[in-house]
C-alpha cells in the first residue's frame, strides 16, 4: 500500500463539509491544506483536520507537497483556480461546471494535457448505485434499443433556502449550468454522447428575493435565463428532452425516464447517489423495482476524486465535463439564436461501475 495522496482544498464553503466526510478519514488521501478567500473560515476547517494547514490560495497552489487540488470555489472561479494548479503541475478535481464558458474550459484541458496532469470534475453522483444500476439494465438489453429519454428538474429557485444565492443568477449559474450537469452527465452515461442540441429558454423575472438567513428580504438581480428546455440529439440516434427550471413550484415528473422498444426505465434523482430504479416492461401491468446491481454502494461526495486517484480510466473526467458543458452552453446559444447547434466536442461513454461495496471503496487500493 502506497503513501496517502496529498490533497489541498480551495474553497471551504458548505459543500466542503460533504467532501471531507468522505475524504477526511480515507486511508488513500491526506488533506494537507485548505484555502479560502475567507481566511478565518479556512483556519476553522483546518483546525478540525489533523496535520492540515490553512494557507492563502496562491500559496496552496504553489505548495510542492500537494499533488492534487480539490477545487470547490464558485463557478466563476473554477477555471482560474484550475489553471493555477495546472501551472504548478498539480492534478485538479473540481466541482461542476468545469468552467463558466467553453473557451475557458477548452484552455484548461489543453494546458492540462500539455503539462501531463489529470483533470476530473463533478458530478460524481452518477457513479452511485442509482444511475449505474439503470445503466446496467439498459446495457443488458432489458428495454431493447433505447429510443428516447425525458429529464426534468423543476424548483422555485435556490434563493428560498440559500443564504448567499447571488451566483445562481449570474453568468455561470442558472438552472441549466447549476443542476443540468447532473442530468446531462447521467444521460451520457445512459445513452452516450450528444451530437447536437435544440433549445428554448426564458427569464420572466429580473430580481429574486432571498428567503432565509441574514439577508432575508433582500432583492438580488437576475442576469441569466431561469427556465431552459431542450432536445439532445445523441450520436446513438436517441433523443432526450430536458427541462431545468427555477420557475416551478413543484413537479410530479420523474427525474429521468428512458424509453426503449420493450420497456421504460424510471431513473432516480441524478443529484443523489442512490435511489429506486423502476422498470415497466412491455406487456406488464405494473412497475417493478430493480435491486442495485452496479455502482459504488453508499457513495458520497468525493467518490469521483477517489475514482480518479485509484483507476486507470477516471469516470468523472475532464473530457466528459467538457462535453456536458458544450451541450449546456450550446443549448443556451440555440435558445438565443433559434436554431439547432452542432456540438464541437464528443466523449467516450465512461466505463460502467460494477457493484462496489462500501467496505471495498473506503479502503486504500493495494
């Protein structure tokens, strides 16, 4: 068993707590340092991790003893932090999206390739037993040839619960770039890459009202579209219809349904690692649940980073994240220009995840 992999975390907001629950006690990883624009917050987090130092952001990116940077900043900072890590020959694993726009994301991966360092990117929820079991059903031919899928994410907006929701309504935010990565990444796992998209979008309100925390009642500006619908034309010939919205009170729609020649598959929320996969076969009279048969069992935030560090073909890869970003930004451009947009990227369908018990993935690889 080798030495633990030394990781530095940039961004110690609330999402960092979820990562630390997975990585903080994992024998394959040492959290060597943390950094944040709020130095006191970084110091508080570091104090709870044995041997961890609180550093300034630039110092963490230059620290020779750190091999991988975990980038948990806001979307607008994803590219600059990743580029800083790559410039210092460090691997990067970041929160989604890969960058706020395609030019920055392409530059990021080009520089990583030139430096010979790995880039990984969330979401890793799709590596859990929910999406992976659904994929196993599709790959086994149970629903016949997949023909189409429908994906729906509809909420009234994150400002109702988030104390600092401003970035959700700025460039790099909105329902598609915020929540779309879960759904589009799942659809690529299930149906393969996307060749082209057709989109429509709207923004019916110019401000939002914060609903909780110390800024309750404050109005914040909205500069992105808050309801986005579109069609994904997969290279396989399948069509996916997706809706992401911050303009809906509630929906009864399944997060994802995949329709095939001989069956329909209800896929659980791709924002979660697990969930009930249900199958309705042609000629049946009712839905039946499919027991978990694939994926990292009891997975949690950070499993994508562990997968990157311990496998030869990382599943939460930068190439996949770039393709998903291409699909999302092309949907928004299609909505603006009123035409079908051909994507400029493609990606390999990631390797499936066999059923991996929690006791196995929580151990260091031999």
